[in-house]
C-alpha cells in the first residue's frame, strides 16, 4: 500500500473518486460496467474491497494497462467484438467509444439502412413503440378549445 490516500485518481482519461471501492470507482469510466470492473480487478490480482485511493502508482498503472489491452478476459465481455475495420475483438472506453458509436451511426445513415433512416429522422431505432412515446417538440394529444 502507498503511504498517502488519494481522494481523486486519474485513470484512463477520467478523474475517479478515490473513496470508492475499486470496482465501483472503475464504473465511472465510460464503457466499463460492474461485471467488467470486477473482472479487471480479479485479473489485476487486487482485493475488490480496497479503496481506489489506497492503491500505489504501480497498481494504478497496472489497472490502466489492463483497461487499454484487456487480454485475458473472455471475448463475450468485450464491447466491440469482430470490429468491422480490424476484425479483432476490442473493448473501447471513454472518448474512443463515443467516437466509434458516432461513426457507426454515420455509416448506417450513409448506406441508408433502416436503422440509419430512423436515426436521420430522429425516431426510435430499436423497435420501440412510438404511438405515445418519443414525442419531441410540439404538444400532441388533447388540444384546448378556442374561446
């Protein structure tokens, strides 16, 4: 353990709360959920009940390396399997994830897929009902009588 407690820990381009346990703090990184956070802690050989602020610089660096290249995790845990550009199993986090999702949506719009068309029109794209929900802008429904 390091000698000093750190209240804020910078990890993978995100400032995390050092007072939280390691898995719960890792959830603050976009693209890391609870199950993946526990798997990363187990892969690093750390105690999941420890606080993130108690970790030494070497342990934080080890977490950073595992987040950057999550080899040793099963492929079903990764969020970008069989990437269309590279064909590899990847796990994207932070701004990389946001950028890639935006690129995917733009590609769907460009090839005029059904989902891309729904994105273009600002409608629901995953089969949800739209009769009563998803209304944006003007009021729909009962209108007031003119006096």
